[in-house]
């Protein structure tokens, strides 16, 4: 199980194979677009060089909590992303390999406390 807030290892890092470029999908479908996902996409594109390809995406099935940002292959899902969230996602997650807990989609990254 991959925990939130901890270092994210890609499959290629885990098995020691040659790493492939990751991908950041920024939903540009109706709901996300109405909540500013075009500006989120522009912020990622302006953020500078990373090992991740930045791509506009179709609906990711999380419409009520958009703009949705999904990072592959690690399967990190962020919700309600605003342009001013992008620098921390880039520095902490894309460059540092550590998820930004406060922006994780709770439907996908469930947290339990007992
Ligand atoms: S419209 Fe973006 S997740 Fe559905």
C-alpha cells in the first residue's frame, strides 16, 4: 500500500528498470473547465522542466471535485486544484516524489483514523 505524504516510487524505480517519463493529466472536461482547469493546465505548462509530460485530459470521473489532476504512473489524484497549488505540486511531488497531502482526492486516497 502506498501511503499519503510519503515518498512515491514509480514502478520503474521499485524494480530498478530504466525509468520512463511520467505524465500529469489535467482534466479539461466540462466541470473541471468551469472551475478553472485551463488556468491549472497553463500553470503546469509554465512551471518549467520536469520529468513529467503535461497533458490536457478528458473527464477522469471525479467531476464534483475538480479541477482534477492525475499523476501517472504513480496514480496520485489531486482535487480542487487551483493555479496557486501548482508550484508546490511541482516542487514537492514531481521533483521531490512526495505527495501534497492536503490536495489529495479523499475518494481515492482514503484516510482512516481510529
Ligand atoms: S469533468 Fe473533470 S473529472 Fe470529470
